[in-house]
C-alpha cells in the first residue's frame, strides 16, 4: 500500500516511513477478489417489492447482498451473494470502536429498453480504494468488484422500478472486523454491497434549498479525512444539520478558515455561477479545488467534464451558454460571494451529488443576514438544469456514452 501521497497531501519521508511501519505488511501474492469463485446462495424467503410510490429513501432493500471477507493472512476470500439479512459481528470488532468504516453511493438505472446500466462505476471503485487505503483497510481489484456488482444488480433486477426517475441505489461498504480493542490496523475486513430501490430525490418536482453558511462547525480540515468517504466523517455533521434545520435552513454551507472559504453543501459538492458579462462577456462556473476539504464527487467530475467538453466544442449541451463559459476550480470565499450577490452577478448556486444529481440554492444565511440567490420557478437554475438533462440522459441510455456501463438486460 502506498502511503506517500494520500489525497493531495505530501507526507515527509519520515512521516511516511512511520505510517508504513504502523501498517503491518501482508504476505505477497495473496488472492485478490475473484468473481470466478462467486457462490450464490438460494433465497429462503423472497420478498415482494413495495409499489414504487411507497418507497422511502434507503428503507427498503432487495433480496440479496454481496459479501467478500478479507484477512491479512489469506487475502480476499471467495465472494458470496446471499439473502439480505443481519450480520453477526463480535462486539469488539474494530468498526464499532474506531470507525473502521467506509462506503460508496452509486446507482443502477433501468432504461426504457429494459437495459440496466451503472454510471461511471470505475470512479466509485477508485474512490473506495482510496478510502480503504486511508484507514489501512485492504484494497481490491476494481474491475472484479464491478463485475460482482453487475451480478447482484441483475439478480435483483425486478427490484428496479420501471417508472421514470427511479433507480437502484447501491451501497458498497467496507468495515474492519478485527476482534480486538487494540488501536491499530484491522487484520480482518468485510466488504459488502446492499441495494435499495429509490424514487426521484424530489418526488414532487425540484425545490431550491436555503443554506446556513457555517464556520462554527467544520466538516473537513487540512490533513484530515474530508476527501475520503469514511463513515467517521458523517456522524459529526448531524448536530450542525439539526441546528441548521432549527434555524429554518435545509443544509449547512461548510466554510473553512478565517477567510470563510466555500467548501461543500451538506453532503454535496458546490457550484457557483457568476455573470461576468460586464467585465469580459463570460459566465464563470466555479467549484472549490480538490484538496483535503473536498470530497471528489463523481457528479462534480461529470459536471466539470461536461462543461469543458461543451466549451471545447466536443459536445453541444442544450441550456449551457453558447459562448463564453469559463470553468474554474478555484478557491472562493463567502465575502466574495456576498459582494458578487450584492452587485447582482451571482447567476445561480447549486449542490451536486449522486442522490439528486443537482440541487439549486435560493438563499444563503451568512453572519445574521440572508443573501437571496436567483433561481427559476421550477426550482432549478439554468446550468443545473442543463447538467441534470445531460447526466440523466447518459444514465438512462438515451444519450449513448462511455460513462454508461451495461450491467445486463431484462
Ligand atoms: C458522496 C459525497 C458527495 C457527492 O459525491 P458523488 O460521487 O457525486 O455522489 C459530495 N460530498 C460529500 C461530503 C459526499 O459524501
């Protein structure tokens, strides 16, 4: 495992050597995840899927789950798909005490033609491996896990509602299962994938949200773990979330440092669109750069790539400015945003993530004042809407694209 450059952060040689010494070495040549060894256990009690309109996010699970165990001595065991159900773990397992836990969020989409597709699963696998490396859990062959996820999805294909906007949310998870209270790398781990049919995030149409710009609490810190999808990053954000809700805001806009740098919105990446017609005739789309503070979202990367391809003339995306779109990954502070908003130069602000793809913002509470952000009556800004159309088109197969990976056909 290379520990020299985790995220963008450079470790000194001394720090890297120390960190490596703390992570016990695995014997060479141990087995990786091998899809050819997959065992599928027959179901004892197949369930009946709920009608699509009764689904609540993350509450209903399909018939099956995928499990792969790992140990430092024997590597990855044969994968198993079995009936969805409780795990049995020793109470001393490292996941329960020291948060050896990481996860991914991705979806399988059913196209009108009955084809079931994943969206950029390679990005989720790469991120999962980075998360694993960050907390000394084992890495794995990304293609092998994608192949197994396809098998799971196709076994449970009847659980993907055919109504538009519905999908199968997939939750690949890895936990440390070492039975020991000693603080150290986990010698055993369990990788599992569960699947949950979900409806459109905004069932009654898109709705813009109001944010509370927060510097009192932080989500991520330089040198910290905010750039990795670790379970430990999420529980500390609940109290700030409850406080934002009490004040009438939907989410926190996490600020960083004395300059009140913009980072993320709740658990979404952030985009700000600035009108620069008066200066140089451009429209600037800004998102904070990937460093320790920002989770490298698949949706974030997709939006940046789509915008850059549009600017380069590789594709034409309906709804994006025909000329003068500038794509910036740069630092932006809350005082800069507030000043631009006062001058009427903020065109739109939106969050981006797998759950809703995009969520527009219509207000930001900052230092006791509300900053209104323009948003159209249908709850989406123009660039957010253009991105939504393009990404949904690719996910459902209406727009043929290499990002769309076929799992199978029903
Ligand atoms: C998962 C997540 C995102 C969005 O990532 P996607 O891959 O686009 O779903 C953004 N920020 C945080 C903190 C996240 O956990």
